[in-house]
């Protein structure tokens, strides 16, 4: 595996903390001024995209142009797959009936947990790929299954109907309807709230999504620093992107076809890597073309009428 200077790892995480602190301070200031969440989310999204591009510039300077292109291709894959996560977040918040003002808090801690999980998954994936050649084919198979699943998405459950596991959990231990904290004290004992259940559900959903996204980014690059940073920068923008796109998600009707094509491309790239190597620049161009095509098709196609 390529060795990255320790200073790069430390610098990346310090910059991440500074950016996160700047975003939180700006958001609180905007709240005091009575600004809308949409305007705050727009600024935060611009901040994280600018930071991702600035990191690409640093990687280009420190590790070379090939590394920066690999990073950008990985970031494009992860950012596009993250949009699919937003649909799940929307359904989960509807299921648990989480107020809009409380959703950023759940997403903040959800993203914090996702950073740790993604780091562990990438480290594990790279270790397996280095030790066992057949893991490449296993990862390719996972990506192909995920691509097929996206072509035939399941109909979402009725948000008003609680899943069986939630009913069972409520019977096992009382659940508080409060949303100001994750755990509250009721009847003299600690009690989990709907806010905590929503957070757990989001963390579990990220584990499922990581099974698709981690092999996808590893099909682009096996460089630990590039795989990790591209993944984390995409995840960091999820919170603001959710607020920004929540009203437009229903319009992205054909996005799942584009995501399926991206995953299928990543799978094919892994399968043929021994005989044909698709360079990072070509990978980036193919990924962006597939996503642009489906986004334009979604925005230009007539909107289907809602079923009553």
C-alpha cells in the first residue's frame, strides 16, 4: 500500500475539525438572525464542495496529478451515491416523525459515526484486497448486485406504519416521544427517545450503504489516503445537502439508473483490471457523464402525477 506522511493525515483531520467548527458557528449565527435553513444549507454545501476541491489541489501538489484525479473520481462516486442516502434519511425522518428543526442534530451525530465506520471499512477492504486476490471478484459481485437492486427499487413503506422491530422495542422498553434529547429521564429511569431511534436507524442504513460505496471507491483507487479522504469529504456534505435538496428529491426520477450505471462500471472496472486498466481520468469522465445524463433526464422529463 502507498505510504502517506503522517502529517497529511493529521492535517486533514485538523482541517476537518476547523471546517466543521466554522460551519456550526455560521449556522448558529444565521439562526440568531432568523435566516432560513435553506440559505444556511446552501452556504454549508458551497463550503464543503470548495473544501473538497481545495483538497484536490493539495493532493495534486503533494502526490501528483494522477493522485488528484483518483481522488476526484472517488469523490464523484461517493457524492453521487450519497444522494441515494438522502432518500432513506427522508423516509426515516418521516417514519419517526422527527421535527425539521431536530433533523440537523440527528444528521450531525449520524455523520460523526459514519466517519468512524467508513474509516474502518476502508482499512478492512484494503487489507483484504492486499491479502486475497479473489476479494476483487467478491467486491465486483457486490457492486453488480447493488446495481441490479437500484434498477428495481422497492416501494417505500407507508411512513405512517411503524415497522415490527419498532413495535417490539416499544413493548420491551418504553420509548419517549420527546425530541429535545437522545436519552431522557422518565419515571425515574433513563428512557430512549424517538430521536435516538432515528439516529440508530441512520447509522445502520449507513452501514448498508457502505457495503456498496466502499467497494466502489476501491475500484477507483487503492491508495488509503485518497480512498478515505474522498469518502469523508462526500459524507461531510450530506447534512447540508439533505436540507438543500429535500424539496427536489422527488424530481430526481431517473437518478437510480445513473447510480446503477456507476456501480456497474465500477464492477466491470474491477473485473477487467488484470487485462484492461481504465485510467483515473477516463473513470472520472465516465462517472460524471453517466450522472449528468440521468440528472438532465430527470430535470427535463415531465413530472409524473401523484397518485391520490
